[in-house]
């Protein structure tokens, strides 16, 4: 896994933790959960690598398979 993928994954974990904190208002928790999902997607794309993402059919197939 690349450094960028690890970084995005760690950030997603932090946002997940914040989304699960019941002391945080509900609207913020929803936004934290959305941000965590976005960061997980970025981590998957970073793990695939830029060379595979440039080939649309191959990159999208790999991304869809990882979901």
C-alpha cells in the first residue's frame, strides 16, 4: 500500500471514530461519516495506482471489484 493510501485510510479511521461519538451532534456525525467514506474511496484509488487508473476500463473494474 502506498503512503497516500495509508494516510487516507488512517484519516478515514479517525473520521469513523468521530462519527461514532454520541457526544457529537448528529449533523456533524453524518458529515464525518461521509468524509470517512470519501477518504476510503481515495485510499482505494491510491492503492490501485495512477498507472492503472489511466486505463478507464481496467481502473474502474479494479475499483468496482474492491467495493
